[in-house]
């Protein structure tokens, strides 16, 4: 096999994963997280469907020609990438914003071509499957890091266009002779590079955000308002249940909001908007979600009395506050309130690396809010900072932190670790003796869930008896102050008499409702706090029975705080059913064709299908579970994902390269040993990953990086063995089976990612890792059975051409 072809495989794999990551960031900005997950998972499924398509074309007639399919796919991938991006951003999103299924269908196109190309290569070069797989994994490993660089440099749209430009060079590597087709390939690559690197070029393919372009969304919003007036609530198919808040605000006919500045990076898209009705305030949006407020510096003093009545100012009215820790400080509104409240030391922690750039750009507007004496801005994850700090604070603020929980969603429904019970316990630990934690949000159920979380943390960490927890909690609703509508204050010590008098004064202010006041007889459902053996048990059950929502504390192993539904999102079940149906359909067709062929060994094909399905499912269960559980490791989730994914794929490439050097008589033993090794390692990690993650967070950055790389490479090296070894053995039995088995592995990878999301949400991501380990052990059993079957058939002649039509 030529080195040119191997470089082409690596380049294709790089483009596929980089495109997947970039598309994830694009849709995380526009759509709510489970829709983004649906779209990108369908794209992954496209790899398997493309492989099936290539297999069918080649199986029906050799006249089609593998070379022709390969070249069509090489040209089709970049062209389909540009076309699907243009149609999605310029047509579907502004005109058919709720047609997320159409978005998923459009995204299938480039991945169908990529899957077909890879299937042809694995089919035609099955003897060199290990080399091909190593090149494929190496390209993906480079993309795990390269995608972050591209997103930081070019943003979501620019990164996608740049990837299309790189993919345009694929025909140079797949052509039958060097240099063939170089003029159109290089020409397309140059055009894409120009578009990707010029802001005006990227704008051509971006979602248009003018009032005129968003008119269809405006019409839907007007219909929503009419439905609300008639029924008192949003309809299930409301546009606001699909799109993020930024697009809804820009399309609102009653709003004059317009974008002043946009900053893309690997973490997300940050937009700054102005509104003619509030000239002293700018809104800062992360991924189009709940905005943070940037207040004009000169406007603070004249509005001091108004700000002192703001819900987020409540702790400063309850007690003297000198040291403040603000998690998710955003545009600095928490700093403004802290300074107004008399704080002299403020640690502002913001995970979004775009915030310092945005604040520098608008320095004249806000007057240098982060440059004030005693204010320190830290760009890192809030939990990581809390874990590392030795400071003791009077107040820890979590203000609108729910808006930053979409996180890295390429492979699972992920939220942040800011709102878990373990997090709340850590906040209580870093408080002074009379310290408080304040949670601010705009949705009632999130406030109620934080009440349950605080009650459980007080009981577990502070050893407060269930009957006493209500004396440590305060919940205030300020109508008309959205998104700062609900303020939950949790005190390390019971609120005293002076603080209760302040609460009584707050309760009579216009628009304020004190839902839970310390020391008073609590109204339902808060009267259930402390009734049972656990502080929040009967309270959680009340919401489950009466409102059919889940307000139980979330944990680090399943950090889904924002999603309070009791059921798994319907799109996940739909995607799971679709992937399973596709796998069974093509497996049935292949098995029927094999039985019809003279001498066809349908039993061996069925075992091989199940084996490669196990590899696809098991790989994603382990990968997603491990990445999610170690998400905090490096302080920035995107960096952690990049390092772990790079390490796993690099290790898998090394394992695959070792398979290439394995003599055929030893292949059966090698792949069985590989499956067993992955199973044992995964089962071990599943049992220890939670305490391991906790221990690593306390270590230095160097130790954490080394640990992440070590875990990824060692696990990946074992995971890189079973797939290429299985392909080499399958090629001995069925010379053209590579494309079919590649398709099985691709489609069932989607099954694995969906199962990881479902398991993580229902049982925890440690269980997802354990399940993945178990699936690999099942693959080992299937490989052992196939090995015994192969030995028993060695005494009979083989008909390698019998299965040509599978």
C-alpha cells in the first residue's frame, strides 16, 4: 500500500472529526443541546450509511468500480460540506427554524461521502486493514487538537469552510496517478481558504441575523404570543422550545436588540447585543443562551438604590461581605454589586476565554470593571478553581451559571459540574464561618432543585439535621427581574434574628415574594424539607408526584441539573431506534444474500456482524463515559476533551500498528486478548473513576496532564487492536466484507453514544464505562466462538467468492 494513500486516509479522518466538532459548536449556538446532539449523531451515522451504500454498489456490479466511487466521494465530501452549510444557515435556520430533522438530513451528506470512501479503502485493501486503521486513528487524533485550534482562530463557520478546503485536496491522494485532478482540487482548496480566513467570507455563510432575515421566526413568535394569551402557556411546538434565546430576542418584534460584536472560539460563540430601550446595559450571550449584563460604568452611582434592591444584592443586605467568589462572572455585573455591597476582595472566575477580549473591547463602556482594586479575574472552570483554592470567602455567587451548561456535546448530552451536590459541598467548605452561597436563575424549577441540592449538602457536609436545614435556606422571587428572578441563599450557619428581620423587610417590597423564609412556618412544598430520614427526600417526592419533574440533587457522575424532566428526551430514543433499525436491516440483507450464495457461511457473518457491533457500541460507551467523568481535569472542558480524545486515538493508532505486524496465525489470540484487556481496564476505571477524578483535581496541572495522557494512551492502545485484527480475519473468510463491517461499526457507534447519554443521565457515567467494558467482554466471547469455528472449518475447502454479494 502506498504512503500517499495512507496520508489520504489520515487527511480524510482529520476532516471528518474536525467537521463533526465544528458543526457541534455551530448547532450548540442555535439549537438547544439535545437537538444539537441529534444533528451531530445523525452525521456520525452518515459514516455507516455511506459504507453500506458503497458496499451495495460494489456488490451489485464491479463495473461501478471502486476507484470511481472513491474519487466521487473525495470530490463529494468538500462540496457537500459547503452546500449543506450554506443551505442550513441561509435557508433552513432563518426560514424553517424548527425543522431540526431537515438539518440532520443535510448533515448526512458530507459524512455519507466520507463513509463511502473509507468503506472502499477497507474493502479493497483488507490485507492492510491495520495500516489503514492506524492512519485513520492518527488523523482523528490530530483533529482532536486541530479542531480546537481552528475554532479558536476562525470560529465555527470559518472552521467548517477551512475543513472543506482541506478536504478538497483528497483527490490528490486518492487518484490513480500522482497529480491527477490537481487543478480543480487545488482551486477549491484556495477558494475555501480565502473564505475561511476573511471575516467577510465567513459572513457569507453565517446565519443572517437582521430583522428582515428573521421574519419567519418573528411570525412564529407572534403565533406563540397568541397561544399564550389563549392557553396561558407555550405550545409544545413553540419556536422558543427549539431556538436559543439570542435568536428569539433578535427576532422579537417588540425588541430593538442588535448585535454589536461576535467572538467565536472552541468554547462557544459570544455575542454582545445592545437594545435602544436600555442604553446603559449591554447583554453578553454565550452560545445564544441567557445573557449576562454589562452595565455602563457611569450609570452605577445614579442607580445605586435600585441596584441595592436587585435580587442578586440580597446577601449584602443580610450580612457584611468582604470576600466574594463569583463563579461565571461574565460581563462583571456580580463585581459591580459586590463593590456596591462593600466587598474589598473579589475573585471573579469565568470559563469563557472570550470574556477578557470582550471586556477589553468594551472597556470604555463599562469603565474597567475588572481593573478595580481587589478584583482578580481567573479564566478557568469554576469547580476546578474551588478545588484548588485555599481562600475562605464570605459569599460564593452562582449567577446565571445555568446558561453555560451546554458544554462539549459532540458525543453526549453534557452539562457542567457547577450545580452538583458535590459542588455545593465544596462551596460550603470554602466559606468562612458565617459565609453564604447564592444561586441566581430565571427558572423556578432550577431554584427548587438548588434548594434540594443545598439541603442534601448541608446534611452531608455540615452535618445539619434534616429538621434544621430549612433554617439555613432562603428563596426569594423577584417578578420582573428576569433572568435574575429567583435567588436562593444558603447559609453555613442558621440565619439569625437580625437576618430574618431583613428578610421580612424584603418581603414587603413591590414585586418580591419570599417563598421560603428561615425560621417561619414553611408553606408547601417547603414544609416537606426535613420530614423524612433525608433532608430533601419528601420534598423531591412532592415535585415528582405533583408536577412530574425531577428536582433531586444531581451528582458528579450524572451532572444533569438543568434537565428536570423525568423521561429521557424523545430525540434520543428516536435516534437509537433509527440506528438499530438500520443495523438490523442491512444485517438481514447481508445474511439472506450469504445463505443464497453457494457455500455461504451465514453463521460466520452473523457472528462477525455482532462482533463489530459490539466494538462500535463498546468504544463509544467507554469513550463518552471517560471523557465526561474527567471533564474538569485540565480546568477547561474543551482542553480536557481534546487531550483525552487525542491520547485515546493516538494509543489506538499504536495498537493498530502493532496488529499490522502480527502474523496471521496469532491474529485470533491477539484480538481476543485486546477485547479482554479493554474490558478489564474499562471495568476497573468504571469502579475507580469517581475517586480518581476527585484526587486528580487536587494535583498540579502537570500531574493532571500526564494522568490524562497516560489513561488515554493505555486504554486506546488496547482499543486499537480488536477492530483491525477482526477486519484482517474477516478478509480471509470474505474478501469483500470490509465495507459492510465498517458500516456496521459506524452505525452502531451511534447506538453506543446514545446509550452513553441515556446511561449517564439515568445511572451515571461510571455505569456507562462499566457497560462499555462488559460489551468488550461480549466481543471477546464472540471472537473466541468465531476462532473455534474457524479451526473446525480449516479441514474443509473454502469458497472465498461465495460471499461476494453480501
